[in-house]
């Protein structure tokens, strides 16, 4: 089927199913283009909650679909690709977290939203890359368990007086961005600002002109007087940047800055998902209720 026919059929089925299509910034460009909303994982889940749609087609990885199901339990959440998992989220399971909590009984657990529903349910509070520092500093505790990303944890640890107990997980896509990659790109593009996601290694963040979440990177590039940017995150973000500020230039930090899981969803899979109402994301009620409590606590923290 030609792309134009795929898009036409997707739009028809979207209306028939009363569905809304959500796409993460890291998805394929053509998937972002057919989405009703493009954003980071939590913002998309919150958008799903606001929509009247009965069906949410989440073009992303498994934990993102779970987050939407946690916040919108009365809606049907579909993942076009059931095997699209987040390697970082998979680096920690519930039993490992329980053992860590037993070792540090007075330390509340802060889980990055890039984690499974089961991990969120075992956490006191969640955080995003945008509010992680504020969330940690809001807690009435001298030490905090931070899971699953060691790089975001190190970023937070440098900005708080609290002791951070770090789990050794990481995002492979961000972790393989090296300091040498940045220096090489800066040499090629001396006028470009280097903006980086806090999932990158500490030594990469040290030489960044600006560190921010995916949404924060979008806003910085759009509003900055600079005209050239080296993008220190998954390069799918460049598609959104070109839409937001097409007059500027963007350079992907590395040919390896590509998340295979985020690229698994294509237009054919979106269509099949709507045709067959697959693959449904189900979060058990006991897990969902506890996970939502952790998310709600995060949402109550005001980011100044």
C-alpha cells in the first residue's frame, strides 16, 4: 500500500474507532506527521487523559503505553509494536528494587518515568528529566534511591545535598554518546550550540551549552538567538526541531544516536493496530493504583 493510501486509511479508522494517535519525539518522521500529538512520554499520557477519545494509539515503547493506561484506565491503550521495549526500563525488575529498599529502609524511591508500571508501583514518587532535581529536593529525607538511570541520577546528585543511591541502569542510545563525539562535532560546527539530554554521560553534560529534557531542548533551540545546534539526544528530535524552527540548522551528535525500539513503529503497524485493535496495554488494578499514587505525588511538585 502506498504511503498516501496508508495515511488515508489510518485517518478513516481513527474516526471510526474514536481514537487519538500519540507519538514520541523519537518516532519515525512519518509517524510523527500522522500523530494528533507529539511530545515526551509523560506529556503524551497527560494529553491522552484530556482527550475524549475512547482509544489511544501510543507510538512509543511499552512503559509509555503503561503510563497512558495508568492515567486513563477507562480508555483502550494500543501499542502498534508490542515488542518495542525500553532497554533502560528493562535493566531493573521489582525483586531487585525490593532488595534495594530493604538495604535502605529510610530512603524513598524516586523512579524516572522511563520505568515499568511495576517499578512505579514500588516507588514513592516518580520524576521526569525536566523535574528530577525538584522532585528529589522536595522530599523530606537525607538519602534517596534513584532508579533506573545512573546518568540522570548523577545529574541530580550534582544538584542536591541529599545522598543519592544510584541504580546502574542507563539508556544505551544516550550512553553511547561520547565526549569525543561532542568535541568532533564542535570542531566541525564551531558556531553551533551543543544541547544535551541528562540521560547522557556526566562528561558529556559537562561540555554542553544547555542541558534539558526533550521538550526543554525543543524550547531552547526555538527561542535561542543561535542558528546552529548539535543535538545530544535521539536524533528523531530533529524532525520536530525542523518543524518548530525550520530556519535553523541541526546536527545529529552521532550516527549511532538512534533508538531501535522507538523506530520499530511504522505506518503499516499503526494501521494494523487500528484495524485489529492491537496490542492492548493492560496494567493490573493493584499495580495501577500504586503507580498512579507515585505519579500524582510527582505532579503535585511545583517546578519553578
